[in-house]
């Protein structure tokens, strides 16, 4: 079972890299059960091995610190901290007030026809994306997508690069693609 789990392409969290040690499997897996079914019906069958029980598989899955990748709505660190009880009511109210003020400023700038841009770095994409077993186990290339959107005229700009061209440090964002 370990060779199978070690062969799975994993990715780090996009939004909580500094606080999570989880290894996230790609979004192709709907559930832990679907990973197990692929393992037992494809991997084990092709090697003429008897698969372990799902309980044994799940225990090893947890020991490897794997999780299924589930893209969620963006939440900032302060909102998550408040939701789990690690941020005081006063600090959270101050945070929400700053968020409201920032949105009001953005709306004001839009009305005054200023160039107002939002930016978003999409979660890491892995290429190629496939469930074909021979291709699935190949080393994946990390692809990044940085998007800028002009709120005044609705122009959008996307800059795509892979891990071989540049990384994710501040110097990569400071220079033009």
C-alpha cells in the first residue's frame, strides 16, 4: 500500500501553506473511498495483490497526513481564527470594520473612474490532469495563474507560468511576466 500512496501526486495548500502540514491529493478524488476503490481495483489488480481492508487503508492514509483537496471560498486568517475561537470579538469587529471601509473606498474609486484592480493568485494547478492510471502517476508540473481584473472597465489579465519558469516569491510578482 505504501508504494501506491507514495506515488500519488500531492500539492500543498494554497491558502494555509504556513499553518498546514497536510499533503493534499488532487481534486480528481471525490472521497477517500474513491481513492481506495482506485487502489484496490486498479493498482492491486494490475499487480495481482490482495488489497487490505478500507480501515487499514484509511489508517495508513491518515498516518501519511493526506487530505483530499477541496477548493473552498477564500477566507482570511482572521476570519478563520474568529470562527474557531482564537480571535476576540473586539479584534474581529475591528477587522470587519476595516473590511467594510476598504470596500467603501473601492466603490468610491470605481465611481470616480479610477483604475481599480483586484488580483487573485489561483490555487496551484497540476498538469497534466488525468485519471488514466499510467499518466496519473507521472510527475506533475505545477502551474500558476495570476489574474488582474479592472473593476471600472471589466478588462481582465491573466498571467500563467509554471514552476520551471519562476517561483512564487515576491520578486516574481514584482517583475512583469
